[in-house]
C-alpha cells in the first residue's frame, strides 16, 4: 500500500524531532534502515562500506559524548554507524533489462537551536527538535521523507518497473562533506541517470524548478596558527602572538576576491584565539570558505588564500596548518534536449515548470552529478517550490508540507519517463 500524504507528514515530523548534524546522524540512519527493511529492501549498505575518506568530522570526544547520550539498539550491526559512518544506500533490481536510476536525499541537520517562539509550527504542533544543538533548518527532514516514500513506491511497483535503482541517503551535506566520501566508495557506479532535489531555495509555492544551474565551487578550510604564550605585561617580547596573526590574516583574505575571469566569494566565518587577558595568545583558529562560479576561479582564489596564510605566519613568526573541512565542485551543465523532454512530460502531467533556476550557492550533490555525467550518464536537479516561514538555516525555518507530495509525484513521473 502506498504512503499517504498524512503518513508523509507524520514521517517528516518524526525526523524533524531527531535532528542531527553531519556525521552524527545516528538515530536518523538507523530509523531509515528500519523503514527500508520494513518495506522489503534486502540490499542495504551502510557503515564503512559506503564511505571513502571523510572530512570535517566532529572530534572523537564529541562523537563519543553524543553516542553515550543515546540508547540505540538494532538487530543488525550498528557499530560503524556509531563511529560516524552514517548514511544508507538501498539498491533494488527489478530483474528486467533497463537503465540504472540513482536518487540522492541528504539527511543531516544544521547546527542551529530551534526557536522557542510559540507561533512556530513545530512548537504549536509538538514536533520541535529534541536536540537543542541541532535543527532541520534546511528541509532535509523533508528530503528523507521524500526518499523513503519513493523507495516504498519503487518496491511496491517493482513488477511494473524495469532496470535497477540506487537510493542514496547522504550524510553531512551541510559543510559539503558527505558526497565526495560516498562517490569515492563507488555508490553510484553504473548509474545511467541521477536525480536529486531541494525544498525551497527561492522557488515559488507550487512551482517545480527543473535543471538547476549555478552551483558554485567551494572549499571549506580550518586554519590554525600556533605561537608562544608569555606574560603580556612582564615579558611580551617572549611571546609569539597567534591572535594578531589570525586577525591580520582575516583582513588580508578579504581583499582577494577580485577576478575578471569569474565571480568569487570568501568569508572568514569564525576566529577563536587566546586563553586570557594577560597572556600573549599562543593559539588561534579560523574557519573560512571560498566560492567560485567555476573550478578554475575557485582554485585561483585558493592559491591566493594559501599565500596569504603562509605570508602571515612568516610575518608574525608563528607556525600554521590548513585542514580542508569540506568541498564541492561547480556544476553548470544544462542539457537542453534532456531537460526539455522531462519538462514537457511533467507539464503534460500538470506541473508548473521553471527551467534552469540558479542555485547561487554551493551543494556537494555536484560531486554526484559530475560523477554520473563524466561516466556518460545524465543528471537532473529539482527545486521544490514552497512558501517558507523563514530563510534557510534560520531558527524559524519551516515549509509547506504539501511540497513533499509535489516532490514525490515529480520523481515518480520522471522515473516513468526515463523507463519509457
């Protein structure tokens, strides 16, 4: 029996309550597996098997602390999941000749505490996040729901379908960390088509964005400066000031974004340093990001960033190191014929379509889209239009749940077309 809209709403609210940030999606992953098993999926992969090299991990102590705060149990081995190897890949083989269609759904939440405002729908209707340190402020609770519902539809319709299906529930999209790891593990090997989508992003309620472009290349970097502490009054000359190095570096980095070859962005998001008002600061850490409208301009910016960091370290006589905490390539492919065919079919089935809307940001789904296209397949990204209560990543973020049904139906119809 297919899942009803009421059941989709209930499922979305279930996952909203257990919001978990990237690489900590322990409850989320286990519940997804349990749903898939209950639907009849036998070919499920999780743990180390679906990951290559992971970046941007929480500290071991943070992983352990969160794991210890939960009471989790299952009739299958969850030990690797609880080490931060989160996410799930489900595969379905119809046994009939046909294409391999992959679909991706991100599952992580934001590091945002949800508002206590009583006018906020999750508060009014009792499904606020139970984790004060995390909230689904980007709609991934809805993405999980769409993914599980399409998975149920596929297995129910198996006899009427052909080919193979790969359903990817990806962790750690926020901070663009999870997709590269899964691509490296080969989860999309053999995919002829790849479908993904996102709720909101400025698309109007009831409108389906089709063939999204404008994905910016990005790099997320953690920069560490290590100096020498000393008494700030009695012997300041014996110290090496990491805070001053970081502050100087931050100012100089923001002068770098002028390129004639393409648009770039740079942001120093955090700067933490020092241990006390009377101590020359020995340590400083900055979280920064670069973005560019193509790979070349982002890489050129990265090289300038590295030179500024190295030069600052020499100027202030401190040590430095740079750790990559996440990344995503650009994506601006627009296959006019393919998008046109899908658009026409969806319009015939009652959808209001807007083609080639620009994301204007970064999303690590581009690793997967580029991977499939580089191997001769075709990728397609949707934007599911909705009215938002507040912007993405805001603590009052919420969306129209009817959007879930629109997204589900769009994926169903697209699968139908691809199998024709």
